[in-house]
């Protein structure tokens, strides 16, 4: 299948940001209050989460399997429906949005998935352009007709993730690390206001995991896009995040800088002590 086209800051802010930068950070922030999620009635996975996500940097969410990390992340763009609570993003409560409102919201919320979620039969460049489906009519999306500027941007992003020479290859011919690079580029094609990454390195070897985290943090940082990432590897989270949120049994038990995360905190998050040695 082929793709066709149509056609200085002040230092008044205490963090060293100018007024425009500070305003942008506020706009991209997310406020979560009293968030519950029950897959079975009376058995909450999330137990009244309160969390403010600033519109800058990388926030890593850590915790054992089954503690609600992925559920929390997926509630942020309503891939999972919250049971109750509110998630305020850019002045809107995501939880109360109708279908049309949710479609508009998802343009602004990029998502990088654990299992890549690529369309395997499509080429790499076509997978990137899927990131613009929310901006074209259903008919043009079906025909794979995108504006020329979108196609140009897709090729630029492919170069940025080191896959320029793979543009016309099918996605199912790529390695795991290459697929995740495509996933990052596709999410950035949306020009999102926030980027969510759900265990983006769990299927990758240690070297590739570092490369993927480094790439995601670099590209999002260059575009001033805040990143929220669920991650099992505590060392990797500490290395790339400016903030760590530790979860245990559906609640937040640590929220602070990576350097403040002690063995006592890790014991509270994960339980036990043997694994720390």
C-alpha cells in the first residue's frame, strides 16, 4: 500500500522558565483526584489516587505487577474507564468526556505501548502516519491520504529515531527495539501535549532498554512534552526520570525525586528485603 500526499525568554519564573514556558507547563499538567478503578465490584485496583503531574520532564511510575500502574496510565486517556474520580487535563475532566470529546482529547495524549501496537502488515512510514488519523476525515484515513506536511514530518521523525532507511519495510520485519522506535515516532506524530508510555522496555534486552528510554526522553524533551512512564526496572527509572511515583496495592506510597528513593521506600513498595541484596 502506498502513501500519497495532498498537497528569547525572561527568567522571571523561579524554575528559570519564561512566562510562555511556564504557561505551557501549566497547560500540559494533569490533576487526578479520588481515582478508583474496579474491574470487579467491591475489589478496587486503584484506591483513591490523588496525583498532580507537572507539564515537564519524565515521571516514572514503579511498583510490583498487579498494583495498578498500567490501569492508572490507561485511565489517563480512558483506554480503561475509571469507576469514579476525576482526571483534569487542560481544563477538562477526561472521565466525563463523550465520544467526540474523547476523540479530540486523544489527539493530545500520545501513547507508547509495551507490545508496540503496530499494524504489522503496513510499512513503517504508514504506521507513523497512523498517528495523524485523528486529524483527517475517515474517508481520507481509509485511503491513506495525508497532507504533504504530515508525510514530510513522518520522514523527519523516522530519521530522528534512526530508522530513515526502513521507511518502506513492513513493520513485522523489524526487531523489538526497532518496533518500539516506530512506536515512539508514531506517538510523537500526534504532536501530543503529554506522552504516556506503558512498560515500553519490558520486552527488550538491557542495552536496548537504555537506548529506548534515552531516545524517548531526548525527543520528548526537545519538544517540551512531559512523559509519564510505567517501568519495572527501578534503576532505569532512576536514571531517566526527574520524579518517581511508587505504587503498592493500588495506592501511592512514594512521590519524590529519584535520589530520595531509599531501600526503605523500595521495601514498602515491593515488600520483602531479599531482592534488595
